[in-house]
């Protein structure tokens, strides 16, 4: 079943598509036509306003994605675009459609998301799961909904007791184990295999080596941060001692990466991470081979081996990792770019590096969040589980 929405006039859709083109550095090109059809003129105006206000690209991309989903769900569930502000009943309906009890669904087909709504969202390629959604996904979309409501100068019902109670009950009913963003971590041994898979002399091999080793060694940078990395963020530093205990001994090349605005840092902050030794040499090799002295560090390469000006997208970073994973003989379904982040912290745990020191490089804000990335493989080497061994 297709989404139940009146087809917008071609000139209206074209106008919205042209308005969204102004956000081409943020919105995926292959979703722009869909968004132009599903979003209203006010929605597009809100996104452009947020862009002008300087909201981070990752945040804006997430808001646009969530807004597209919310509008599509509203059309499928009610036959109308989202009302602003949304009444509490509609917010509760959203929770009921996405967080439900699979056991109750077996005896009550009306429980959870209706079949026609499910079919509509799957037809639009917006829904992939058959069961209830992850509670964090629902909370994130409600948060985006609330943020967009505030940016329109309106007050929503997102803190209403009825909604909060519905969320708590629904989360309890739909309880499910939280899956990892990457089933397996890209630890040092996996990374070594990936680097061997791109050990050739082609420009694409040089780029992929630099991308993978930079992402890992810089603390497991997020794919969005690697995609948006610019030459201007890289600063040459004084060589670092090979042995920290012998500061006057042999030296290693050193670079710093000024992070700017990320998920956990502000654009005007002074946060940075270091690259020391081999990662510096690999990154410099890429910059020299590609002739990059400004702008995006990691860029697309066409089928003929020509370097493009446009930066890689976060999705492209993920696909590069998966392609190299397959070439190295591993299962690409078990890994994603986030495995570089969890892999970095897992590796620091294996090597006995204190968590605060690892967090300084990974730039995690909370010990609890960072410690969650210490995968089971790292925990088996610790003493906590061996107290009676």
C-alpha cells in the first residue's frame, strides 16, 4: 500500500526540491525527491531556517530524516500531514504504533501498528522491522518532533503525564535486548587485515588505508566526523617520543586533529585528538598522492580513478569499510563503521590502557557510555570475571 497522500502539484514539488537542493551538503541526494513530496512547505522552511542558524550538519540530517518519517507516518495513520503543535492523543498514538507487546499481538491483531500503516511505511522504504521499534529510536523521534515544534515557536505536549506514562508502560511491554550498532568490533587484528586488503598502489587503496587507520587511531572517530574532516583541521605537531619514559630518545611524527563541532564537542571548543607514528605517515601519503591542500580530506574517486571534489558521505564511509571487510574475508553484515569506535575502546581495554586516557582520545563524555563499548572480548581478559577462577 502506498502512502495515502494527495499528489502535490508538480510545480510545488519542484519548488520544494529546489529549496532542499540548498541543503545538498546535509541531505542524501537519493532521498531529496521523496522528502520534497512528503514534506510540507513549512517543513522545508523550518529545515532551511535551522541550517541558517548554524545547527550541526549531523543534527540537521537527523532532524530531516525524523521529520520525513513522522510526516509519512502521520499520512499513513491519519490521512493528514502532521498538525503543529501535535495533540497529546496523536503523540500517544505514535507510541502505541511503535512500542507494543509481541505476545499480545498474537492474540489481538489490532495491537501495535496497523497492517495498512506498516505496509505504507514499508512501501516508502521507511520501515524495516516487523516487531516493535527500539525504545531509543522512538524517544529520539519524539525528541526531534519536540525540537521542531519549539523551532516553530509552538509549545508541545511532550512532557504531558499521559504521554510519559504511555512511554514507560510501552517500553516495559516491548522490552528487547539492545543491539550493538556494529555486531563486531574492528579491533587491531581486524584492522590489520583490512589494511592488507587495501595494500595496493591505486589511489583508492591509498585513500582507504588512510581513512581506516585515521578513523581508528584518532579514537574511533564517528563516520560523520571522518566524512566531514577538512585539511584545515589537521595541524602539524612537534614529534613525539617513541618511548614516553625516554622523552629525549627516538621521535615519531605527530599530527593533531581539531575536532570542531561534533556530537560531543562544540564548534568553538578546543577539543583535539592526536595521531602519532604510522597513522601520520599513512595520512600524509594520501594527502600528497591526492594533492589535497585544502577542503575535504576524504573524497570520492570515480571508476576511472579520478579524484572528486565532493567529500565522502557518512554512508560512503560505512560502505568502504564493509567492502574492505568482505575483501579481508569477514562477514560485512557483522560490521559497520561504528565498529571502529567500539574497536578502539575494546583494544585499549585489551592493552590495559586506563579508561580516562582512552576517553581523552575517543572524546566520550561519560564513563558509563564509554565503558559500554568495552566489548565482551575485552572483558574476558580482565580480572573481574576471574575472581573464583
